[in-house]
C-alpha cells in the first residue's frame, strides 16, 4: 500500500498527461543541443532490450551521457579483471568440479548474484551417504562472519588488510614471484597447509575472492588460479553480463561534478536511490536538490516516493517486475524473459516505457520486448521461437561462451606492490550489505525485516559487529538475559563522519575490526522501513567503498534493545546437533551418531497404511541462509508481529533455523539446524489439548483444527521442540484492500487466540492427491514439494512418503548418520536429521 500510485510534481499529485507534456518539452529542448544537457542514471543494466533502447536514445542525442550507479556494484571485481586481463570479464566458478576451495573474503554461497547456483553446486560435493568416500574441502579466510564461513571445514578470521597479506603469501607459496610479508605463525601455517592442498589438486581446486578486497587482490587471485591450472576447469571466463561494464563510483562522481557545475539540464533517474546510498563525500542528495531548485528537469522512476524522489522535480511510479514485461541476463549470460504475473496494482511505467517515451513513442512493455527479440529471433519461425522462449522462461543459446584470456602478470605484480600498508592505529572498518534488506531497497518489506539475519539472527535492526576481545578492551557490554538484549550504543567515528549505533558482540569477528551494515537509517522508506537502525552510508567514502582503517568507537553511555531469536525456544544442553568428520564416518559409520531405541509407550501403536509423510533434513547441506523461513511465511499466510512482539518471544515463523557455536568464541565452529514441527507419532501436544484441537491424520500429520482451539496453550507448553506459535493478538489483520491479495487462498488465515504450526504444507499434499485422483493413480515420488523444500538452494530438506521404499526420504532414514531430535523422549518424530559431516585437513586440526 505504500507504493506510489500517481505521478508527483514538486510534492503535488499530477496527471500522466502533465508528465508526458513536460517530458516531451524537455526532450525537444535537448534535441536542439543534441542532448548536451541530458543525463540518464540507471542501476546495473543486464537487460538486452533496455540497453538497446538506451543506445538508440544516445544515438539520437549524441552528446547525452548514460551513467550507472548502485551501491553494491562489483566495483573491485571489475577493476581487478581490468588489471589482470586488460579488459572486463565475467568470472564463473564451477564448484561442482572442485575438490578444494579457498574463499578469500567471499560469501559466494549467499552474497553474490550466482549465490543460489553456487550453493547448489557446492552442496553436490557435500552429500554424505553410506557409500560416500570423498567430500570437497572448504577453507575460508574472512574479515567478518558469513554464511560461507559458517559451513567451512576451516575458517581463519583476519582483518581486511591481513587478508590481503595472506593472499600475497599464498601467491608466493604456489610459485608466483611476489613479495610476501612476514605473517604470524598461525597464519603462516595456514598459508603452508592450504597451498600444499591446492597444489595437490591442480585443476580440481578453486580460489575465489570477495568484493571487500581491493582490485589488486582480485587480480592476484586470477594469477593464482591460472598458476594452479584451474582456468578452463573450475574457473571460466566470459564477456561481461552487464550491457555497459563501467565503474559505478566514477560514474556517480562525474555526475555529481556535472550537477555542481550546472551542466545537467535534464536528469532521468531510472530506479535506484542515489540520494540515500551514494558515497557521503559526494553529497549527491544536496547537489540533486540544488539542481532541481535551479530549474533542471529531474525525474525519478521508482516503486516508492523515496529520498531521491524528494530531491527531484518529478516522481514517476515504477511498475514492479512481477507486473511488467522485460528481460535480463543471469550470471552466466542466459537471457530470461520477464513476464507479468498480475495486472499492475496501480498506474505505473517501466524503465522500458520511459525510455521509449523519451524517443517519442508510446509502446507497451510487451511490444517493446517483443520487437527487440523479433530482430534477434526473426524470420518465418519467430512466433514459434517467441512462444518457446515464453514457455521455457529463457532464450535458448544466449549463455555467454567461454573466452580465452591470459593474466598480464607484470601488471598484476605491479598493482600488488602498490597495496597500502595496513593501518597502525584505530579499527579497521568493513561495510557490508544487510543479509535481509540488502542495500536498503527492501527496507519496507516486513517479511524481510522480521526474517532473522544470518549469523546474528537479529531482527528489525542493524548493529555494529565487534569481536569479544575488542568489546572487552573497549568496555562494551551486551546483556543477554531474557528474550532480548540490552547493548551499548557507540559513536562510530571515521574520517569526518560519525553515526550512533548499537553494538553486537559477534563470535568469530576478527579483533580490532568492526562491520557496519547498509540498508537502514531510511527517512522515506514507508510505514515499515522508515526510521529503523543507523545509516552506514553516511560513513562510506568514494575512495574506500568496502574497507578502510582509522575508525574509532566511543561509548555514549546509552543502551539499546536488540532482539536475536536464537535465544528463543532454546534447546541448548540437550545435544540437538550431532556432527563429526568424514574420517570418523568412514571409520565407524554405525556409531557416528548417538542412537536411542524406541521405548515402551502408554499410547497404542498405529498401523500407518497408505501414505506415511515424513521429512529428513541434511544438516551437512544447510548453510543457514533462512530462505526456507520466508518461503514458509509466504506459502502459509504467516504474519509479521513487529519488533516489540518478537522481543516477547512471539514471532510467528513456523520454521526456525537455530545457529549453534562450539569451541573458542574467537573462532568457533558453527552449525545450523532447521527446526519445523516434528509431526511426532507419539505427539506430546495432543493428549493435553482439552478440546481436541490438535490431532493426528490417517497419514501421520499432526494437524491443527483452528476452529476448535480455545487458546489454552497447553500444547505449546508440552512441546519439547517449541515449534508451536500462538496468535496473542490479531496479527493477520490487513487494513488496506490491496493486502487481501497477499494471502494464499489455499491456506486458512488464523485469528487471535489460535495456535498454529507447520502443517507439512498439507494444502500441497491435497493438491497432489486431487491431481493424481483425476489421473486415476496414486501420488508419485516428488509430486509433493513443501515450500521450505522448494526454496532450499542446497536441497537440504527432503520430503516424501516413508511407506514408499523407493522414495528418497525412506532411503535417507536408513542412513547410518540418521537421527531424531530429542528422540530419547520417545516422541518418534517424523521430521528427522542427517548429522553434519565435515572434512577438515588433519594438518590444520587445532591450528
């Protein structure tokens, strides 16, 4: 409901006719000077159609300029390729072919455009079964705890400057002629052991580097992969996916200079929010507002009337990608055709339609995209090719072909020699995207605000991460009693900027290094996202986009409440996670996990004829991304409750992903465990309900009969897994008519005073049963896929029929490392687990 619904001129609602007239007049004025005062600002464009439209516009107005900017652009990746190869290239990693992986400050499983695919490929080498003999091995060196680091076989926390030094030492160890600094003994041991492992797997290993590291380190990693024979095997290079691979920071800096000089007469901003997220030293919001006040024709196309819209003359409602036509390239270059799923909720325009209007046309998005592809797929068979592309969702044959490139070693080594000397004083600062609301564009999405953030499991806030030792040295406190945390508020001082923010003491964070998260501190996000958290962009500088030294923390004496759901529904002390090494598994698989035999029960036994639904969760594959949680929420009409209710332990997620630490808090082992309802065959929740509101189905599902529930909450009290959720208030109460479209019509909407929980997506089971009945057969293996299962990129969640011996879930329950959670309570859960198996290098054990 917060989305823009009409054009706005100078804060007043205007008509589309008014905007069309103003746009035509501005373009006519620019036509007289060949576009000398015309500037277009977009985010990264991978759409072939949109890029072609912009190029057509630039041809018509040859002195106009097209700039790109988004805050999380892979700036260092692009510049590193430029150093290494003399041109920008796109790097694709084949993790399914890699026996040994070294991640250098890269959260490649989560925080990259190819994250879901990489997580899938990585997990194919982590599946441990009775006949498994090998696994891949993952080493992670990183400057802040990440999803990728949490599943590593070995993890080394270092400050960003130390990560660069580690990479130099590694390059020397694999045979490259670079100077290496003297490293601490434990870090040098890492270099020695990892380099030997990589060289022992030449052509079957991969080294990947993240955006935090400077361009010279990216270039050096290209040289390392070439030295190890990985190019063409586990590392593939293609042409860039972007239509215009340019430096975004240079683009936004040049545009800011032109705004200041008065050279910009017409600025069309298609998406993005540069007034909020441009580097602070550019003062882009002020320059844009002053240009508008001087009479420049400034237009902002966006879903919301946000910070940039407020600084422009015109705000134009943007069509959501789910209600408009378009196209885009994936990480490997494959083109997908974007088709609308619904009619537009409000009158709006897409970026395609705005650029088309600038060219003097008024075509629909469909006509624009179809016309572009008619030129590429043209001929007598175009209609058939078009229909096939629409059906498949992709345009066949559009993946970018591999390129043969060679590292320019002299340029790489010269760049490495120019790496800055690590700072001697102050704290090193790392800037990072928020794990759920990204760069701030999703700040008004309540699902993502309430979704626990990876690693910290915080909701509704961002915090400054500090290590336990740094917190102790600075006298910072975090009181963890109860369901919420009272923490110290600090003033982060960096260069000439400062912000106030709460601190979160993070196990595994490097000492003398702090991490600040983007996306919060919005002033015009909407009802959900405005005035939450601190704005890290206020400290970001155009010459230090991701990391720098010289930051300081000053205690303010204030305290602030942060909420982390890890403290809710606690099962600590009961061995919920079972784990071990591949060596242990191969030595004695039958005794790899603690087993508990079924005990005698007072409840009568039941013969489960027909289907016997069950779930197995492979914790070796779970990376803790929390995609399953939000998928379940979308499917099952689960409401958000807000920070104050979460602080009381009243979040409504049917599924949670617990995160456990083991070992030294400076660098602990991390384990993730998704916990939905166990659907116990001897369910302790059922006999205590006085009205029979929770019962068993004939297929073994523990079900809720909502209209029987009177809210005693006895069932929740008697559930040892704490997976039941109670509607203390009327959370699911949409006030705006458009929000009625939010709910899944196949799932009952629950009211106040009613208990609810995971149903194994019974509506999907019923849909499959009805379809099978129409075809005159039984439900087949794989036809029922739960929402959490469908969203999991690693296939860690498997659902099926235990009575079907051929089903995957039945086979997994026979694996030697299969176990039930708290099975010593004799609840006989249908949801069970495969223990976590990791593959550490014996040379680094205990290092």
